[in-house]
């Protein structure tokens, strides 16, 4: 399994946030990445237990279709729309993708990407 160079800094930062959420899409992405890395499903489940999951409901889907630049990839638009759906309850948006971070910043979100 390849460890991303930002992983240690990110995990440290994550501990500073008592409440963490991701979209259902984030759950699927984590489970698939875990499968590729041969990580046991129970271990992935333990990580996901530390997050609230946000449904991909109609308002999030509609916002995802309209948010960000036209170049923003579909799944990134879903992540951004999910974050935006939280309004003032969102403290920060964890992101390392430059295109997504740029669109999130333009939407007024605080970007969290420790290195």
C-alpha cells in the first residue's frame, strides 16, 4: 500500500476536528480504495465510524450540477455540493485537489490541506 506524503499531517489535523462528515460518495471512494490496498472491510468500517455520512439527496444533486466551474469533475462537484449543503455548520473542507480546492475557495469554504 502506498502512503501519500500528506497522510501523517492530514491525520494529525483530522484529530483537531471533533465532528467530521463525508458524503456517501466519500464512503464509496474510501471502501474502493481500501479494497485496492487490500485493507480489511472491518478496518475501513472503523474509520468510517468516525464520520457522519451525508446522503446524496435531491438538493445536493441539484447543487452539484450547478456548482463550481464547468471543468470541475462530477464526483468533485458532489463533494463540493455536499460541503456547501452544510452552510455555516461546516468548519473546513479537506481537499488536496487543486481544481476542487480552487472552486471550493471561490465558494467561500475554508480549505484544509496540511502537508
